[in-house]
């Protein structure tokens, strides 16, 4: 019931990575402002109080366009004059000019140990963070892309490219609702950020929202008529619109993907709406965009999983047809939909799965293996439980429930709402958690583990 959602996320991320890769490739042309043929005056080097023959040789290499060679010389000089930040800064500029933003960022780290960064160094760090961030986000590490986007926004509040990176990372992480909110706001303020539109189209497709997809395709066509992919988007939209429309309310859309017994969509709608209202009262806020529930259809989840959430809820026909299981399952999967939307995509895996189980009605009273399993204290940073063996994965899910249950028993739902609000306001997750619950995960975990 739970593991599947993360498998599905991975699959979908892979499936759309191809489409989004264009975005990052398009983007990466910009940060690398220095082509190999660029003259050295474009690459402004800092003035250097400890200059000497090494510095001069490095500058000569810069003039020749050998930025990598220059970077290595600047690094050598820097190791001999450890108190002069000009060396690592010049090194960083050269790595950036060579198209190696990773190396530039580590040189800037060394720079920062000596002195605060100059305005130029800050600008270089921004460019490199964006470059690395887009690459990370499109190669399976969207959370790293997100961290880098947030780091840029700390230096440059309101930076539109950093916001684009955040939205892109959210989309690649499977949080299409959060991505749409972020990017929708971005294009409202900066309609010229063209790379945002294809992502918005993809996210709308992903949520199964034909209306939204059509809107963003039209926006994209109006602003960037030559954009690749418009005709493919239109074809996909057409296919989507010719599908059976299902049953819709303000909050939900239920669609049978294969043949369903007559009236099943309405029955599922009733259960889903009950689950929705329950969650809205417990969590204190709800997604602003409607959530799709797809009955039957292709199996995105392994056989044993009851259902999954990957931006849309996938509900197997057997589960949908069983009134006694249906609502429990929907409470679980819709919790994921709620947390993805109202937690700005930042709710960690353990709390996500813990709350989904808690709201489905599961409770945990004892876990015989927890006390000796100190690896549970590091569950906080896990992005997946799939790399654990089956026994450990089972324990990870149960333990996530135990910790979430403890939180919900010690606090009110107002505290949870406060935590989610902190996340929406851009606080980083540990800080949002600490401010709302007055505790941190490792401490909480150690305490619970000792007791179970
Ligand atoms: Zn789950």
C-alpha cells in the first residue's frame, strides 16, 4: 500500500525526464557565459595582493583560453597563500568558464573560509548552483536540485531562474501540484520565463487535468510558437479529451480506465469525498487543485500493493469494488495527495508514510525489533525505503507510523497545520519541524525507540 507510491514516483520521473531534459539543456546554455573563444576581459579576475609568477602564468593561460590549466595553477598558488581569497576565487571563475560548475563551487567554498564572497563571486556561485541544480534535478536527484534552488534564493530572493529550478525539481520529484503552484506564480510575475510553460503542461497531464493542460499549451503557443513539443502536447491533449470523462466534483475526479461495473465511479466518489472531508478537517488545509483517482488501468504498482499515488491515485479494480477496504485505502493515498500539495512537497518520507497510515486508521503499540535498530534514527533523511531488505522496509514503515502517532498524540492537528504552513512559507524542513513540534526527529526517535 505504501512502498508502491515511491516506485511509481521513480517510474514517472523517468518517463518525463526525457521531456524535461530539454528544459535543462536549454537552460545550461545560459550560465556558461564564457565560450572557449571568449576573451579574458569577460572573465574578470579579482585583484590579488599575493600575486607572483604563478599568478602571472595563470593569467597568461586565461588569455590563451586555457581555463582548466589556469584553474589548476590558481589552485596551486592558493595552496601556497592560504590567507588570500583571490586565489580560490580566480580558480572558481576559471572552472565556471570551463563548464565545470561543481569544481567552481568547491573552490568558492574554500574562498568562503577565508573571507565573505565578493559580489562577483556571489554571482558566479549563483550561476554554478543553478547549472548543477538543473543537472541534478534531471538526473534523478531532484531533492538536490531543490536544495540548490533554495540556496540561490537565500542570496537572491525572488530570483526567477532559481524559482524555475525549484518548480522543475518539484515536478521531477512527483509533486506536480506544488510545481504548478510555484511555476504558475512565476509566470504570472515573469511571463517571459518560457521554460516554465512546458513543465506546467507536463504537470497538468500528469494530474490528468485536460483543462489546465489546454490552458498552458495555449500560453506556450502564444509566447513561444516555435517551441518544440507543442504538436506532441496537442496530440496528447486530444487523446486525453477523447477518453471517458468519469465523475467529477470540485475536489476530485474519478475515472474508470477499463470497463467498470455500472455506478462504480459514483460509489468511489462517495468514499473518496468522505475520506477527503475527513482529511481536510484533520490536516486543516486541502489541495487547491482537484485530485484524480484512476480505477484499474495499467499497473504502476506491484501486485501486492493496494494502490499508489504518483500525482494521481491509482486504485485497482478489486480494491475499488470492495466497500470495506475502499475508504481506508483512499484515506491513505489521499493523505499523500494532501501532503504533497499543502506541504509544498517537503514533507519527508517517514512522516508522509507515517501520517498516511495514521489517517487510514492504523496504530502501532509495540515493535519488538525497534529498540536495537539504531539505524531507525537516521530514517529522517531517507528518500526511499526500497533499498532496504524486506524485513527492514517493513520495520521502517511501521516505525514511521509509531513516530507519527507519537507526534499526533502529543500535539493537536493545529500543530501539524503550523508545520505545513512553515513549509509553505519556505522554511527548511528541520526548522519547520522544530518550530512547530518543538523537537527534532533524532531526539524524538531515540526516545520512542527506547520505549517500544
Ligand atoms: Zn503510502
